[in-house]
């Protein structure tokens, strides 16, 4: 085993950083339920499930660090043994990732006009990530020491690789579909720009952590640096979901005049009119809602041109 600062030192830092992010999770969860009481029940249930999974993960890694650095402090030989909570936490991280990524995949489904190809491509990677995590936990539960756990290095790398791939695919699809949804209205295009930046940022954070965990386990397989990154991954998924839901009013705040629909709005081209006819353009706002009223749901503009002969 590597030096203590590269093993349980990194382990402790990972638990502390994860606890800090959990505090942010608690604050965002409270803000969501207080600020969006009219959201559909299934979205509220999703937030509750993600928060519960995130809470269980934080409890498990806190239990494991307590065992290693407090209970077994007088038995250094026990530091090489695996604690059950360290293995089970992988399962809750996987559940959190599955719930959040599935939610974002449904947005890809709606924005792509219910494209089966795009949705199935993303969902395949998401499900693969979850299945690999279950396999990892089932195999790791038969091991007794960290030395045995190195046998699953390839499987651990595959989990981090599919995690990063799923996040990049989701962010890429959302950005591409949002770019295609531009309407030509200044305010609605400004909102789309915000959504694109927001999609990139949320997918980028989780991807960076997954890639960092992948690199660290490849470069320092005997250290626990990769564990520190992995501990924070589930917390970032939870906060990404909550930030997405809580930012809806901010993103839509400057886009109430010119409206749009992300389900495929066609631009209206105005043809030249004779000089003796004046054109009055009225903009009618029509609210289009999907199953969740989020920042991807907005209004569609409909141009009406009644002709008045002068």
C-alpha cells in the first residue's frame, strides 16, 4: 500500500469535500421544495429519491472513514482490510447517476422530437454504467483487502469511462438540439444561449470528476486518490439536478416577451408588401408545457398579419 497521505489522507479529504457538497445539496433541496410547490409529483419524487440516495452515500463513506481512522486506530494492520460500507457506497453512487442521467435523457427525447435513435444511444451508455457498477459491487463483496480490490481495476476504469461518456453525450445532444431550436427572436435566442452554457457546465463538472478518477486509478493504482474523486461524483450529480430545476426562473426571467418552443419552431419569413398596405404584427404567446415545467419548456410565438388598406 502507498504512503498514508496518498491513501487514507486522500480518503479523508474526499469524505470532507463530499460532506461540504452534501451541505449544498441540503440547501438546494430545501430551496426546490420551497420555491416550486406546484411541480408535478413525479419530479418531486425524483428529487426525494436522489436526495435519499445521496444521503445514504454520505452516511456510508462517513461510517467507513470512522472505522479506519477511529475504531481501528490502534490496529494499523486492519487498515488494509475492506469495510463493507466502502463497497456498498458504490451502489448508491450508481443509483444517483442513473436517476439524474435518465432525467436528462428524457430531455434529449423531448427536444429531439421523440427521436428513438438519439434517446436509445444515450440511454444504452447510462444503463451500461449502472450494470457495470452492480457487477463491481457484487464482485468486490467477495474480497477482504484493498490488495484484492486491485483485481477490479479494469472494471473500475470502465465505470468511470462510461460515466464520462454518458455525461458528454447528454451535454452534446442537448447543446446540438438547442442550437437547432433557435427562432431568430433576440430574447429567446439569448435564453437558448444560457441553456447551452448551462448544459455544458453541468455535464462538464461530472465528466471532469469521472475522468480524474479514471486517470488517478491508472497512474496511482495503489493510492486512494481515485476514491476521493469518486466520493464527490454522486454529490455533483445531485447538485446538477437541483441546480437545473432551481435555475428555471432565472433562465426564463429575461425571455417573457419573445417566446419560443423547443419542439421545433419554424422561423417566419416576411415577404415584401405593397406600399399602400400597412402590416400590423401581433405576437400571441402560447404556453407549451411538458411533463415538467423547466427551463426547456417555454412559449411559442405565432405571427399574425391582419391587412389594413390605407
